């Protein structure tokens, strides 16, 4: 088993990368870390990468990243995934904060990137309406909730935090209540993403 320590950033496709960049930056107060014609990476003011925007069809979760224990040998991670029957490979220059990661796919076909070392982006002291601390969780519609739960528990060390009936699950990898949600649906796709704020007073 590979033990995930935290949720990193989510890569989301959009046909309007300029409009979405303005929304996440100007409205939600995230900071642009890196920008090109077809890719934008945004972080919290404290330097935690949260969102990568790429051009594509709307509502498409392209990738998710997770941090494992710092100091972990990524070569050993590739071997461990291979023993479990997963095809994995190492990838360099994933983002400004992630120099190297191991990538493979979960049962619903979403590429996952596991990284051990992280470099914080420069702290941004410019004022913003909201002070987002980090990407809080991602939620996804799936055909088979039990299959996905088994994968994240057995392969990446997640634990079930809560169930709503037998169709909606909350999963945790650390002291946060959940980093992932999965809900049963006939059309697999991204449901939503959420960000952690300092407190309710700021949102109010």
C-alpha cells in the first residue's frame, strides 16, 4: 500500500481558459504561478498549488495530484504499483512546485500523480476578497462507488470518513474530514471541487 498524505492540485479542462483564470484569480483570489497559452497554474496566497487549468471540454477532471511522504523513492513507488498490477511511470516538471511524480490511472480512468517533494510558490501578499488556504476536496460521479472506494483504500491508504446511504462516500487521507467524494451516477464526470477557507466568518 502507498500512503497518501494530502491532496495536491486538480487539473481541470475548460474551453474558456481566460475567463476561468480571471474567475479563480480575481474573484476567488488565487495567485497565478505559471501561465502559457494553453495552461495556467494557480495557488493559494501561501504558495499551495490548487488548480491547473488546461484547454478542453468543460467539466473534465484531467488529473489529480497527491503528496506521499517526503523522501520517498519514486522508483520504489513505480515498483509497488507494478506489483499491484498498475502501469506507472515517472514524469518530470509536473508543475512549478512538483519537479517529479509517478503517474498512473485510477479505476475510472483519471490520471493520478504521486509526488514526494514540494516547493512552495512565492507568497503573494496582494489583497483578495477571499483567502483560500488550499484545495479542500474533489467530488466525482462514478458508476461503481464500491470499486472506487476499494481502490483508494487498498492502493493509496485512504479511509472512509462517512457514507450517505450506499451511494455517496466521503474519503480521508489525513486529519481533514475528507479529501475526496464519490457519488453514484449514470454519467461519470466531475461533480465539484471545494476550497478550504480560514473560517466561516470570512465566507460570510
